[in-house]
């Protein structure tokens, strides 16, 4: 009996030690510097509030932490869409003026690999900017740092919340530099293929309601057209 | 006993690592793809949206009854000619397989635009640009402009049309369905 108790205690300690190693593993900390910050091209930014109640519409399975908004919106409860959410929001430009309507679909990814510090979400943006055009953004997001730095500390907190300043890029692919892929559909964006990075700036998080004060930024690099075709005089 | 405890620790570490490696954290539910292969005519897959039950959002200016209720569409004039919709999309067996957005808008730079993004969580997403003018017969055609994951190496056409419900037989208040037919094939790859 004593050996069985020792074995079970050892198992519990072993599992806890392994989870602690995963949680504190410095190798899984990602560089928060955006690859676009060193780009020579123009970068346009779209900002939005990542708080569900600030969106035009936010919906999920209705049983998740973040409550759908408005209250009577259709929920995604069917098995095939249960691990997905849909967001429609106003995207603002650098001067905080409304610039576009953005629709984002996000789904938990089967590429999630906790051993490698990857909490992956596959997402796409469908953006329409009046007077400019439309964009489609394909993105792989990694929420591991967000999970480790905000969500788990919020659960450990006696008040079930987190407050602070956290800034980080959540885009991790599919571009080679950890950027998302952008395709322009119409207007001045028609036909362009470029990169983007989405980042979060969190100030408050509640275990009960999810993000309470959190902004997001979608930065899109706009390549210079015909720059390579001009000849030196 | 101490050796048993140490063995337990090692077993716990190995067990936790094995569990995280072999047990998928995310396993998306899947529906069978209902692809129809036509003789000498490629293959098609038909999706549909039951209207109004599969409508998640109809975002447009000056709506008498916004959907969902209490939706606040931005009042800026620049969004006055924009209509953004969100739907659940179903396969041929009437099972929900994903969500979709449809943006219809017009402005002086882009002209008239109608676009879809079909998002199927277990398969990927398709970005479709439609021709603004409908064809004879009331359907509209468009092209797959970009795809992700399963759709990333495909090319092809998409048609959309609204099929009205036979009102005399309808019991569920359905107005009809938006039918989306995709005809995708793999992109040609240059011989090495």
C-alpha cells in the first residue's frame, strides 16, 4: 500500500513538474517585435477594440467565456462550428477615424501543440474599406504568450482578473517571417499580395467575461507598385 | 519506497509528455464533403443558407428591423452603401459546416463589389469575388480569388442564386435559400 501511495505521489509530482516546465519554458517565449517594423514599405494600420461588447456583432457557441453581442445574435452551437467565432467590427485608421468594416472568423486549430508552446487559432479577415477596396487576410495566430501571461495569471488571481500592460503580436504565420498573407480583392488593393501582422494591447482581463480592456491592431504592408520598373535617369 | 517515488515522478513526466503528444488538443468536428463529380465537367460542391434562420447578421444603413436585434450599424456616411452579412452555411445534407460573410458595396474607387468568404473550420477558407451583374436566370458567378488550407491550391468558379421557398408548403417561415455552388479544381503545376 505504501508503495502504491509513493507511486501515485510520484506521478502527481512528475505531471506537475512537467506542466511547470512547459509553463516556465523560456524557449517558447516569442519575439514581440513585428517584422513589419523594419519594412521600407508603407504600412497601413487598422485598429479595433478586442472587447466583444464594442463590436458590431460577436458570436461563438454561447457557452464560452466571452458572451456573444448583441445578446440575441445567432450562436454557433453546431458541432462543426462550435470551436469557431465570428466578429464584425469597425476598423479605425491611425487617426482613430472609422476606415473599414472588418469581419473575422477564427477557429481553434488542429495544429495546436502545447509541447511546442503553440496555442494555434486559424483565422481569416474580410475587410472592406470604402474608397480604398477589399482585402482578404489569412492568418495563423499563436495565443500561447497571451495564455501564459494573462489568462493563467488571471485564474490564479484571488480576484479572478488580470490588470497590467501587455503588448504582443499574435500572428505566427503562414508567412515565412511569422506574418499573415494578404490578398487585395478590389479598388486600390486589387491584386496585391503582401504581409500583415496582428497585435494585441491588453490592459484588463476577467476570468468571467474575457477581455475587459484590450485593443488590437492589424498592420498591413502596402508594397510600392512599379518601383522596380522605374529606370535611373 | 523512495525509489518507487522517483519512478513515479519519471513515469508522470513521461506520461504527461506522451499524453500531450498523442492526444489532440483540438479535434474539429467534420461533416462528409458532398462533392459531385460530373462527366467531363469537373466537380462541384453545393452549399446553402436557409433564409432567414441561418442569418447571423445583416449590417446595412437604415434598417427597419436590424438583425440581430439591437445591432448598431456605424452611422458614418461612408458605410451607407455597404451591406455586410454573416451566415451559417450548410452542405447538401442540410448540416451546418461553416460560416460565411458576404459584403456588397459600391464606391467610386472599387465600383460595385460583391464578395464572399466561406469559412469551414475543418477545411479552410475560400475568398470569392463575384461579378456584380447577375446572369440570365437570376444567378451570379464569381471566381475563387484565394483559398486557405484545403482550398489553397484550387482554382475555379462559384455561383450564387436565391431560391424562393414554395410559400404554400412552408411551415417554418422560411423565405428560401441562398445556394452557393463551387466548381473547384487543382491548379495546374508546371512540369519539372
